C-alpha cells in the first residue's frame, strides 16, 4: 500500500499555526464580574472587546500574553454594535491592524482568543457573507458575517482572521450561539467614537411607544403611552394617546422601525411627524435629541 503524500496537509497545518502565532501577541483575556472573554489591542493602550461579554458592574482586568494581569478602565461601550473599548497601561501589547476585507462565503477562517494569557484558536469556514445590516438594538453593522466554527465562550471578543492572517473583525455570539463577526469597518468607526466621546450618540424622542392597528386603512401606528416632559416629543407638542402614523413623509411599519431610525446621524435632525389625535390628523416637526446616559 502506497504511503500517502501529506506534504500539502503538513504545509497547511504549519501555515495556520503561523497565523495564530503572529496574532497571539495582540490578544488578551478580559476579566469582569463573573465573566471571562477575550479582546485585542486596537491602538497602543486601547483594547477592543465584546460589550455583551463585559459585566455591567465591578472592576475589569486583562491578562496579557505571558500571563501578567493588569487593571483596565472602560473607555466606552456601545451595546448596539457589541463593541467596548478598554484602556490599559502596557507598552508590550502590540496593536494588530484591522485591514482584512470581508471574506466570501466558503472561505477559510480562524478565530483567536485568549485564556489565562495563552492563545486559543479555532478553525472553520465563513458560513455566510452578506451586506450591511442593523442589529436588534439598532446598531449599524457594515457586513453580515457568520462563521461555522466552534468558538469557546472565553474566546468571544477575539479576532477573526482569514487564511492569509489578515484580521477582518471581532468574534461575538449571536442568537442561538451563532458565531458572528463585527467587521473591521464597524470597529474602526465605533471605537473611534468611543475613544473620543466615551459613547456613540443615539437619537432620543422622549416617548414611550407601542404598536397599534389603525382603523380603516389597516395600517400600523405607534401609540404614545408616556411622554418625557423635558424630551423632544413633548417640546414638539406630542401628547400621551397620540398615534404616530407617518415619519419623515413615510408611513411607519412598526415601533422597531422607528427605533432603528434613531442612529448617530439622526441627532439634531428635524423630522416631519404625522399623528392622529381624537380622530384628527395633525402634523408636527420634531427635533430628535440625544439619548441621555441614564
């Protein structure tokens, strides 16, 4: 029986190991209250990690490559895109360039996270690669990327790499533990805002809304169930019990669609709102505010 030629397989194995080894100096373990995840050096002293894996309270620390543990400060968080930014004092941590373009479906992919200062890796393929989308919390994600890979819980917040070793995003868990990637373009945009402002501005109406059916035409409206007395809605003359029917000249399709429209670019924008009050149709101009921190 002929001995199989394993030269190609051995070369592939060595190549993948080399990709992981090159990324490892940029990967850290992130420790927060009862939570362990991963992160990576984005700029000197700044670490990007997954917001969802970061506890809401307590101190944060990171374990650097080589197992040295240091304290970390939260610079800012954006739950809508699942990106958080930490600051650490470490001159040895090497930032990694996020220059990988979104790979195509079927392309090979590696994930690299960390556990106790040591790299952990997984290998798979890109299960889906699509266009920009909005998260359930209204965040704008530049590409829809899903990996078919067995990601460890502690590796969430680590890097996604293509076969050439280029980092194309951060790995996070989506619904039903699907492994999603927050792409490089989204990280660059959001992390820059977090570094500068500590948050990503979101639009605010000061209105509590619930969906209702509009009698007669069968359309969908958004009933105002409560009003912040100092909010933009109140200032524009919107009252409790009003039913919003159209937004910026278009019939609304639901409350979630309104919420998704309140992205960073909406702050300060004046929107024409058509609403029904006591059987009458009224038009008001609403200036979208910035969502308060609390």
